[in-house]
C-alpha cells in the first residue's frame, strides 16, 4: 500500500484539496505584491534535482514505522515539487496574517534550499535577516514605555492581543505592576536590576545571542547551537507551570536573570502565547509596515521580498536594505541590531562571511 501512495504523490502534482485559499491582498500591500510577476523565476530542473537530494525515496512496499517514514518523505517531496511548479507557472499567492501580521507568499512557503534557484529579472538575490530576532526584540519588554499608551509602538497598539486575553488587555496592568516598578528602579545605574538589564541587553544586541548566552545556561559546558536554541525557546515560550524536565532547563536563566524571567512569566500568566505573539507582532511591524514601506518610497524600482524577519533583494543593493533595517529597528525599539546576509545561488546559500572569502579568492 505504501508504494502505491508514494507513487501517487510523486508521479503527479495534483491540486491539494486541503490547501488554504489565499485571498488577494488589497492595494495596502502593493509595495510587496507587485514583485510577484513573470520576472520572478525559478530554475525548475535545478530545484527538482535538489528535491531529490532532500527527499530520496525508493519505491518499495513497507508497513509500520518504515511505511510512515516513507510516506512522510513522499509528502515532503510532493509539497516541495508543488511549490516549485506553482512558482514556475506564475501561480502567485500572498496574504497578510491577521494574527501576527506576517506576509505569507510563494517564497515563505518554499524550502530554504530551493530559494537558491530563484532569480529576479535574471539577477541573484540576497536575503537580509535580523540576527536572533526574537531574543533581540525581547529587549523592548524591559522598557516601561512599552506598557504605556501613546504614539510609541506599545503593548496597547497590538490589538490582536485582545483575542488571546479575551478582550481584557488591561489585565496585564494588574499582572506586572511590581515588575514595572522594578523596571523604573532600573534607571539607577547602581541597582542590581539595572546591571541585570544591561547585561541582558548587551547579549541580545551582540548578534551572537546563542553563543553569548551559553555561559549563562551551561557554565563550563560546550553545547550544540541547536540545543541552545531549543532551551532558549523553552525559557521564552513554554508554559509557566511545566514539567520537571522543562523546569530544570529554565533554572539557570531564572537564577541569572530573575527580573527578566519574572517579566516573561507575567506576560504568559493568562495565556502562554502572549509573549511569542508580542515579539512576532513587533517583528512584523518593523519588517512589513516600516522597513519595506520606506524602501518602496525611497527606492520604488528596487525589488524586495519578505520572509518573516528578513528582506530579500537583488545582489548589490544589500547595504542599502541593511541600513534601512537597522535604522527602523533603532527608531522603533531603541535597540541596535545585527543583520545577517545569505546570498542565494546554485552554489547553495552563502553567508556574508563566506561571500567575502569567495570574492577574495576570485
């Protein structure tokens, strides 16, 4: 049975009946949607060979766990092939998520490795991302101004939070009054809280958050970067009341940054999703509503595409886009960001450091 299902999914790219329908965006996002046109192309042959490497499948009968693994690979292969065909045929889609404000499109739905086969008007693209975006933006939560009403981008301007808190956003004022007072005390350079905040902000703005946080979470140990990221996500986004194993992973951070840990917990007290929602909303506000709109106004001829916390553009224009991203992040949050660069191409994704080395070699 498994071999038949695999053959069915990989031999024909049929419409996915379960696929969500995307409604056309209104002109409010024309600065992004206009770049989804026939000049946006993908090397289908190259992409299909890449998919074969990513999802190698041997047609054979299998049951149980083996059969499930084969089916998962077949499903991944099918979806990847379909995404490539859809882009190649000019079947573009785009939608802004009402929940967290992200812009979804053919590019966000494409596997990272397959973006190497995309060009715009025959030109290579480079993707600029905010390094350690969510840990960086968590620094905003330490600013009293973020919890006040006003012109500043603040917790009250995130209207979608109401649905998570049953239209009772005001309860956060009752959840964190003592913490807010602690933040105010942090204005004193001699206070322990001030030093705690300054050290944390230094780590988040370093551009190497996961490496910099390692001595805090694992003193005297060496850890794989993916393990560190997993533990950071547990600290940030898991439930306040969690199992013993997860709680153990949180303890070093709680001991080292007690006030910051308390702020995170207070925000998640009534709904675990509140903290991640706030950070993703800030991210979307910076990338979608500010940086890309400014680029579209200053450089209307410059192709731009967004992938959540990043902006892709044509190679040669990356310095300009990087400067806009940094300036908008600074203006909105007061934080200093580091920007990473990934150069797309048939050699595979090339980081900004590798690109410099390659250029020297050439």
